[in-house]
């Protein structure tokens, strides 16, 4: 494979630099250096503003772009009228109320300088769950994701600039890796395949969220399919853990449970385990088994479905329609148990 600078420069700062570099070409005075880049950059500016101003079609007379103003990743001034701020992410997420802070800073600057309210963008080239992106939208940011960028860059095949081509090639490769799970033997799945799979299921059925969980064993990708309450007290849910389908119970949700007197976590876990096994037997629900070991923490697995019984064997290719039906059935089963 041809060496690619963005395979080496993988930090968000490198992506910040690329975006600011490309956006700078939108200014008409830079067209003389590379008119093809100029046309692409103008289209990008129009699309970014168009995410918040419907049918935006102003002629772009002046564009000034740069990085790191008041900790804002990328900023763009357009026609001395519009001010774009970009929170640029690869694989990380927004945190510490940063989006609201940046919007407030930009809004104050726009007011002081006679600009329209800021155009706030969240540019994401990695993967993120719909649940995780909801607070981004709630903060007033439009999401411009990898698919949007790929479509834009592909609209300009005439560009021969090496920096542009390297960035586009890397995004195309990331996008391709994200959908390989549909044609890849399950036993060879890696992190990109699980992310692509979880993005697929959240579009096919309502789920809570998916994310990467760090732990001493090395971590894993997981998805939480539902969130119900047993005895109106303990959260119970189905969680996919890179293969295993787990029925789980929490004794430490966001609002900590007040444990009843003289009741241990182990007792709660064992009672739900026995109830699930009993109901599975009565309802003819197959493949539910006891976990290899019982934990005694705040989040405990009480029953398990092995990978081959819900997703497929290691040497098979996923049947996505069948998997969605299976997940829906197991989620419905757990809901019936706790009722």
C-alpha cells in the first residue's frame, strides 16, 4: 500500500490542520494556487453553513480559517458575516461540557463583531453511537460525519494534491472497514467490524447505546440493547460483548440503588439467574446458560447466550436479518421475565 501521511499523523491535531488547510482554499484569492482545491473548499463551506441555514447559497467573497482559538479546534470567518466553529473528533467524544462553552464564546464574539449567530459543527471521522451523539445535537451542533466527508471528497476526483489524496484514501479505507463485517467470517472480526455491526443494529432496532469498555483483561466493544427495572429497583438489560449475549443486572446505576437490608448482591444475582432459567425452560427459549463464573460487582452477568447461538459460528458469515430477529426475541424474553 502506498505510504500515507495520515496513517502516521493520526492525532486529531493533524485532522484539525487538514480541515483548516482545505477550508483556507475557499477564499477566492487562493484559487490561483489550486483552483480544484478552491472549488472543493467552497463546496465544503456551503455544506457546513447549510447544515444550519437552509438553502444557503451566498457567494463566498472572503474566507479566513485557522485553528485553536479559545480551545476551539477549527474556526472559519466567511464574508465578514458568518462564523463557523468546528469541534473536530476522530475516535474521542465530547466531554466536560466543552461544546456549550465553545458555543457561548463564539456567540459572544459574533455579537460583539456584528456577525450572525455562530454555525456550530461537530466533525467526526471515527464511529460514535447515536446515543452518544444526542447531547451534541442538543448543544446546538450539526454533525458532519465521515460519510459526509467521503461524499464531498469523492465529488472532486480531479484533485491531484498529495495531501488531499492521502486524507481521502484514509477515510475511504476507514469507511470500507466499517462495513466489512457483512462479508467477513465472524471468527475474524476485529474492532472495526464490531463498530460497524453495532451501527447497523442501532439503525434496525431501538437500542440504548454501544461503546468500548476498558478493563484489566484488555477491553471489549459492547452494546446495551434495553434498560428495564426488576422490582422497580434494579436495572436489568441485554448486553452484547464481542460474541456473548449477556443478561445482566446492575446494583449501581447512575442513581445508586439503596440496597434492602440483609440482602446481598449475590442473592439478587442468584434469584434473577434462577428466574431466567426457569422462564426459559417454561417458554422453550433455547441456549440460555449459566455464566462460566458469577461475579459479585455492581454490574453482574446472570445468564449467557453463546455467540454461535445468536450471531453465528466462527466460520460463517452473518445473516443480518436473522440476527436482528434473534436479538429482538431475546430482548422481548427478558422483558417478559422481569414483568
